[in-house]
């Protein structure tokens, strides 16, 4: 049982890392200044949906990660 929980913890941690890295930064920086207003009008709606999904996935993976970490500590210790 402990081995299964450890493997799940590793998989969830890798998924959490991937989801966090896929999220866009809060500020657009220099690329936002160069692209101008067209990106704000056309591309924002789609990006907002993807960012919202990635935000929800981050919360879900973080909660599962914490629960699995507690389970590993319980089974091992």
C-alpha cells in the first residue's frame, strides 16, 4: 500500500509541476507591450479560459499532493 501511495505522489507531483509551468505569468512583460491592443481584444478570451482551467487544475493537484504526502507519512512512519 505504501508503494502505491508513493508512486501516486510522484505522479501527482510531476503533474503539479507541469501545470504550474504551463500557466502564463501575471504580467505580459515586453511581449505584451509589443503585441499591442489586438492581443487584448482577440486573444484574451481564449487565454482566460485556459488560464482558469490551469488554475483549477493547480488547486486540485495541490490538494491531492498534500493528502498523498500525509498518507505517505502515515504509512511509512
